[in-house]
C-alpha cells in the first residue's frame, strides 16, 4: 500500500517539476497546462484512494499520543 501511495506521489512531484520547466522556459503552454491537469487529477485520485483505504481498513491511522510542550 505504501509503495502505491509513494509511486503516485512521485509522479505528482514529477508532473509539478515538468510544469515548472515549461513555465520557466516559456515554451508550449499546452504542455504546461497538461502537466498541471495531470498533477491535480492524480492528487484527487490519491486523496480518494487514501479515503477508500481508510474506509475499507486497508490502512489505519497511527495511535500515537499527542506531544505537547
């Protein structure tokens, strides 16, 4: 499960980097928009996947007590 989340997160970061490169170079705005659309879409899919995994019990939140001070 962690591998899937990490892989999708890596693709999101790579897409963000690609959009940054297209923005800095001032080149093809269509590729810039496509990279940002991919990033937003994958972020939504990852968020929904994590919510579903929590709902089905595939992953559980940690039970660490809060640290104050």
